[in-house]
C-alpha cells in the first residue's frame, strides 16, 4: 500500500512548522522566497499535491464566511454575531453560524463542514486553545479575543487597560477592600489581562487584591451566585467589586439587594463589556465599554484582506473606556 504524504510530512522535511507550510500553500501573509523554496522542494520530493490547492484552481469565491462562537445566547457573543452579520451583509457576504458549546470536537467538526462548504474565510471565537494545528490547512482565519497561534491574526480589546480603568475608578471612589470576580485562570485568554491589571493596580495603591475565580461551566450557564455569596461571607467588609463581565455584575446587584447591601453606598461595582444589560440593571451599571462593533468591523476587514492574499497584522488591539453610571 502506498502512503500519501500530508502537510505534516512536508513541514518535517522542510524543517518548518505546519502553520508556515499552510501559509505558503494558501498565500497568506508575508513569506520569504527562501521559505517558499523550502516548501516547494519538499513538496516535489514527496510528490505532495494539497487537496485545497488543487481545488483552488477551479474555485470561485462563495461570498460566505463561517462564524464560530462558543455560546450564541451569551450577550457578548450575541452582539458579535449581530455585528459580523451586519458587516458581511454590507459587503454582500452571508455568514454560516456555528455554536460550539466549548466542545473541541464540535469545533473541529464545524471547521471541516465549513471547509466542505468552501467558505472564503472563518472568524473564530474559540475557547479551545489546542485546535490551531488542526485548522492550519484551510481557508483564512481571524480570531476575536483569542490567541490561537502566532500565525492566526486576532483582534481584541485592550483588556489590561480595562482592568486598570476599573480598579483605579474604585480606588478613586474611596474603596479600601476590593474584589475581582474573573473567569477561569487556567485558560490562556486575553481577558486574563484584566486580572493582571487589577492585582498590579491594587498593590501599587496599597490595597490587598481579592481574586475570585470562576469556571467554564459557570460561563456557559451564566450562573455565579455561589461565588458571590461565598465572597460576601468570607469578606463581609468588601466595599468594591470589579466583575469581569456585566452578567456577573448584574448577579452581584441581585445578591447585594437580598443581603441589604446598598449600591453604591455600601458597595461600589464595575462590570466589563457594556452589553445591553448594563444600562437596565437597578442601579444602572458602571462598566468598561468594549468596542464590540469596531472589533467586528476590524475582524471582517482583516479577513477580507487575508482572502485577497494581502499581508495583515497578527495583532490588533482596540482601546476601551469606562462608562460611569449609578453603581459607583
């Protein structure tokens, strides 16, 4: 039986990463002539003909892009889908929406399906960091808020600046004992920079930081009541909370009301995202505004440039700002 060479064999023979070989085959980003020659020589030695490259000879643009999110009913990702569809429609593109529920196998299955539909590109909001080797050979990809590899461009808000603004605001409002309720610290997420900024800003101002970590199950269920109740039990004198999402902050407001903690008189609160719920809570929520519309605009424009074979920046960071409402 004759075994056919694959892209990993080409990468090994050329002494390059699978991602670099994929970029050569798909003409994505800047590649030196020396690197291109190494890939082509390895391909010749192995008699390797990539399926996607062979198909591209006959391929026409389908004017469709794949959009993959972990949880479409979450307000943040719901807004991402809304704005991506908006910008796609303006450019006469259609989107194919994939909802992965954090499941690695489902994300890879959707990726294969999108390749089968010959989408022109994919915008990925994956929460699985170990899938980049599996998705290198295929259409161009742009990631939002996720650093999947150094070969996949990503767009993100300035999470560190957001954490700095939120923490500084609480300190300037007179808070002496401040807690931060964050996501899972075990995940390599750009959102982790919010926690870094919180701890560093607290210590610079002589405040001992309190960090309450949550997990992925809570993110999907959007339920943080136990964490908040334990925080109040362990630190009854906490007078400031920086919540890593407006969903968490809204639940802080609910539990504080049940316990008779007045906001902002007894407890000052800052959220993150500035999704629709932030202005609807009682009191309305002070929060860090993420430019979600602009994030989606840049992500879509980057993807179009990649589809055209143009060089694109690997990292695009957009500024955030603090929206002060009645919770502080």
